[in-house]
């Protein structure tokens, strides 16, 4: 079943010279920062890109547990809520291939292969890892947090994406992604993976936390007073 799924997706991808890929975590109700910084620009891309471009959007439920496990019932409900929110906000399933990350196990298989081409030291130097690791005062940092960028790279490379619409704060992860694609191609003497390009949204679209303006608005922040949620 899974092989048929990924093969059907791959068949579609091979027919398109440009593949736009991105993902959003189902960690809660989308907020205005998500809408103006990601969802609205994605919806606009749907209308301005030609039919020769393929758009793929993942509900990244595996990334959602990178900081620790989540009850399966809660995660399933979050997946459903995120899918409904994206559709209600204008994501068109006839234009965007919308799927749940965990429904394609080949992504995690590719992540394992890419992990063999990456080092712990390089991952530990990434700014986002350093920032989030400080929340674990006893040093019990989850492995999922460290390997998050490798799984992120597998998300993109699995579908041979050529363009990745993400925020400017993902620049370091994009550099790692491009390096991994090049390292894989060099090691296996192939040109299998294209070199993905980062598509950065305007700076003005990044809304800040209402409780701490030094941080961006986030679904994972404990206080709901830090954000304005988009209820659909």
C-alpha cells in the first residue's frame, strides 16, 4: 500500500520540472503568524504558478514529536484539525498534493540513509538546536530534536523538490539540506537529487509572540495569550 502511494506521487513528480515542497507541524490550531507567514503565501503560489509546477504540502506529524512523545489520540486530532484548517484557508487539493508525513514511511527510511552522511557535531552547531536544547536543563535532550534537520532534508529530497518555501530562520537547515543532497550525489556518483532553492517569505509577514516580541509567534508556546489563533 505504502509503495503504491509513493510510486504514484513519484510518477506525478517526474512529469513536472519544478516541485515546490513545504510542511507544517500539527502541534495546535494555526495562528495569524502561520496564516500570514506561510498559509496565505502558499495559497497565492497556487494561483500564480503554472500548471507545469507541482506543489506538495506535508502535515509534518513526525516533526511534531521531535521534542517528546504525544498521545496518539491527540496527534490524530491535531492532524485532522490542521488538514481542515489548511483547506478552509484556501489550500486547493486539486493544485496541492496534501498528505500526512507519517503515511509515507520511505521518508524516515531516507532520513536514516542521510543520517549516515551527517555528523553529530554539525547538527549540534545549528542555532535552532542550541536554542531549543536549553529548555532541557538536565541535559535530557531528545534525539529527535538533534536529528530534526535530517528528517526535514528527507522530506524535501524524497520528492526531489526544487523549491522550498520556508521562513528566513530556516536558512541554516536549508544549507544543511543542500549539503546533504550534494554529499549523497557525490558519494553515490549520481545526480539523483536536485539542488533545492529556498523561497523566503517577506520579513513583514513574520508575526511576533504577543508575550515575548523577541520570539516569533508559535503554536507550541505554552500560553495561548502569546498568539491569535485562526479558528475555522
